[in-house]
C-alpha cells in the first residue's frame, strides 16, 4: 500500500487525516515542520506528500520547490482558506493538486487516488522492447538478447546500449553519453565512454560478426538501422 507523508503543523488536522488514511489502508508518516518534512519527503520513500503551506521551519512553497529538484513524488498542497496566490504559486512550482482547508475527507481521498494512479501510469515505460536486427533489449526485465542468445551485460553497458538505441540513426556525442548514462563523477572524462563502447563491441560486434555501433569521427557514436 502507498505511503503518504503529511507535512502539517496543525496537530488536530494531521491526526484526523492520519486516522482516515490509515483506515483506508495507507501507511502514514507525519512531519510538523517544513525542514523535517522535506528530509522525510526526499529520504523516506514516500509515494505522496500532503503539504500544508503555512509551516514553521520552511514554508510549504519552499518545501515543494526543493522536493521538485530531486523527486517527482505527487504533492497535494493544503491551503488555508481560499488563498489564490498560494494555490497558483504551489502549482507553478510543481504541486500536482491543492485542497482548501477545511476540506471534506472524501474529496481528499479521491484526489489522493487520482494522484497515485497518475503517478503509477507515468512510471510504466512506454516502450519496453528496443530492437534492431537480431538484437533485442527488454527494458522491463533489463535483459538483452542476440537472436536466441542472452547477452551478459553490466548495468552501464546495458544503459549505454539503451541510450544509443533510443536515439538510433542520430550521432551522439561522448558528452551526451556521459551526461545521460554516467553519474556526475565522470563528467569531463569522456574516455570512459570509449572504454564501454569497446566492451559492447567485444560482446556483440566481435561475437556475432556485425557492425552495430559506428564511430562518427570527431563527434561520437551512432547505431544505424540496417539498410
Ligand atoms: Ca499550518
């Protein structure tokens, strides 16, 4: 069941919502301070955040903005009375929805279901198999096949191949590959790209006698559709 974080300094509201959510079967955590809430939103693996705007420590708007720098977790803002400015500000910085206090609990529950549903749909990869010639990459199971043979690829090799395949017929620079496939610690050191392309060529091109990844001189690499 989904875990919901309530960031709300009004104890009565927080407890009331907690009880209702638990009754519906959700796991619930509560923070009564903006700073603590932000930490919990980023590190406690929560599935949805209910976020009050007027908070001690850090305002709800600021908490929302900082969560969005790192996470796409659904956020429903809880605004006092009918403050239009707060609503607009919240939605502008990435909140998914807002509720005006006092709210009917049934309506809050309905909006939570909608937000969780939308999120779970968003996470389903649109394409789950990438294919070129005999090579197939299954993005759901993270497995790769050449014909009937399963290829043994490391995580990075798989991700590099995935990125090149998603952008097939486009020359991709080493910097693009670094930015999209590697973590920041490698930024600037494009040699790592060449090393991994070599691994992939050993495992695929050399083994099956094909020419999968081409070097584009002065640019980077490309996987082209067979003609
Ligand atoms: Ca408050």
